């Protein structure tokens, strides 16, 4: 199973910015336990969605040659909650890109109302010491994810 | 910018990057040994210094990864070779490596990265920029 927290790309500018959407439904497993009778999306999962949006933006900026992994959450602030039935929108910008890492900033809104901001740092494993430990196979941007992205491109509205 | 102003800004940058208290930052404080920096923090520090001082820090310039990675030309049996030491001196003309030269164990290389060393590096970079 892949841990995907993005349903759709709404806007995309290679190497600059990405906007994605996640549609929250009561059918989501995690909402039954978080919390019983009060289903809200856990903030770490909101951050994961933002990191995935940013990670794909960063990965694509170097044509998916790098293993891009979340290294550090520099800042994260939440001012609201996301509940079932809402559309979460992640707006992410790539603010720094160097061979061994990158930084994105992002804002997340629920049904159009901002509920949080974050700054996230990624490490590029092939260009850090970690490259020696993790080998050649790009387990971050696998064939499966690239196929999904290709499908997303082919079904994108003009 | 004076050396003291540089130090103050470096200290503020390290407080943010390493999530430590201001009073933990001293000139001689080692980033790893005293301030708890991990390898991923070095990348964060580079990003923040670039932003804070408006400079470009080329890869491997502040934290020479070829030596950290144990390149066999530069490191043998856990000790930095003569060639490795020469490279360190060339890459880090702003650093005071006196004691380290006497017993250049790779495992102690992290100890040379102190708050003072980062400040000296920034001073060196800013002077280079002015000269250029």
C-alpha cells in the first residue's frame, strides 16, 4: 500500500509551485479513531499531505533522479481543524533547492479557510552521506508513483 | 559587519536550527557534542546561513563531506591522512585546526565544528564577497 494523501493536482508549475487537493470522507479509517465521535484529521497527516505535495514538486524539479525524503519540519502552525466532508487544499512553493536538499513552504486550507502553514526541509539522499546507505534504487519515486503521476497528467483538465 | 555582529547572527541561526536555548550557545560549543546537532542539521544550518547572510555556500565548503564520508585517499584506519589534512587546511583557511592536527581521528572531526568556527567561516565568506 502506498501512503498517498493527495487526491488531485489543481495547479502545477514545475520547479516553482504546486496546489493539490485531498477530499476528506468519513470512510477514512483514521477518522474512526481520531477521535471517536469527533472525526478530525490529525495534524501530522495534514503535514504529510503537504510534504507529499512538496516532495513531488522537489522530485520533479530534478526529474525524479533524487530520493527526496522529509528531513525536518522547520515550522508548523495550525489554526483550525479539518473534518470529514471538507476539501483540503495544499498550496506549496519551492523556496530553496540545492543538490543535497531543498525547502518548501506551504499553506493548507479547509473549504477555503486557511488552517495552517508549514516550512519543510527535504534531504536528497543521493547527494548526502545517506546515499551510500540507501543504494541505487529510487524507492521514493517508484514506478508506481510515476505511473500514477502520468495518469494524473493524462486525465488533467485542459 | 563586525565580528561580534556576525557571531550574534550565527548564534541566533543556531538557536533556530538546533532548537537550543540562547545560553547554550558559546563560542567554544561544539555543534554535535554540545548542541546535539545531527547530520541533517548541517544541511539546515547551511540553508539558514545562506538566507541570513545573503551568501552562497557551495556544497561541501563548510562541512567537507568527502572527508566525513571516509574517502580512502583522505581517511585510512579511522585517521585522516596527510593528504586529507592538507585538504582540510586548504578548504578551511579560516579554521584553527592546531590540536586536531596532532591526533587527526575521523571520529573527532565533528569536534572542530564549533560556534566560533561557523562565525569565522561567515567572516571569511563576507570578506571574500567584498573583495570580489
